[in-house]
């Protein structure tokens, strides 16, 4: 499978290439990184990099949908196939984006089922068995099954790498919050 990582290319399908991923995996510890580095299956690695890129791009749904998660700025051109480059970084892929893509691809390669990717927070604070009762955290994201959940299911390192590139809006019990600041919805 061919990887196309040319910045802004209408046919681009990844933010990272196998040699870059191999170099990063060589510096990491853990079973996933070891499996990646030891493997000679370039087709599998390519598929993992493309899947990681697609999953990262899927975090943003655009301002028209008022998504909880979006990338800062706008796409640099209307013809590019991927979310990056952005207008505030023309012609550039942020190094943290490339690293996040590689980190996620390494996890996908080691566990193609994605079973290891579970949400960090469910929004549930209490469960009771007798007479069935569930208590929800009022400050938990309102759309636990939406894009906030998609972000939360990513490994912590990927979340931290992508953090500076994202705008996260959280609906709390007092309204929409941006960067920890709550505002009343109108």
C-alpha cells in the first residue's frame, strides 16, 4: 500500500512515513513499540499509519456541526485531502501531529482490534445493582458517545501530542466551556 505524506497533496493519506515511525519505535519501550520495530510487514505498517491518520482527522467535524472537538484554524486549501496543513501553519505538518500519528499507528499495529483503546472517562460516577441505578457526573461531557469520546479513547500520549492543535468545547451543566472556562449557552 502506497503512503503519500506530501503536505497539502490532494492524494495524501498519511501524516507519517514508515522510516519515521521505525525511528520513533526504536526509541520507545513496551510491547507495541517492540512489535512495530521488529516487524518487516510494510503493508501492515502502512495500513496502521493510514488508519491512525484517518482517526486523527475524524476528530474534527467542522464548525458547521458545532463539534465538541475541532482543529485550530482552517484547512490551508480546499483541495487537500487531510485536515493539515492549517492556515496558521501554511505548508507545515506540526511535529506533534506526526508523532501522534506514529504513536497511534504503533498501537493499532500491535492490536488491530482496537480493544486496548478504551475511553478514559465514562461519565458514570455510581452504579447500583438492586433496583438498578446509574449516576452520571454532571460535569462529564454531554456527548460521551461523540467526538469527546473519540478523543478520550486515544492513548494519553496521543491526546497530549494533539492537545495544542485542538479546540475542545465541553457542554457542562452551566453551558459551553472553552479551555476550562464555562459560558452560558444562549
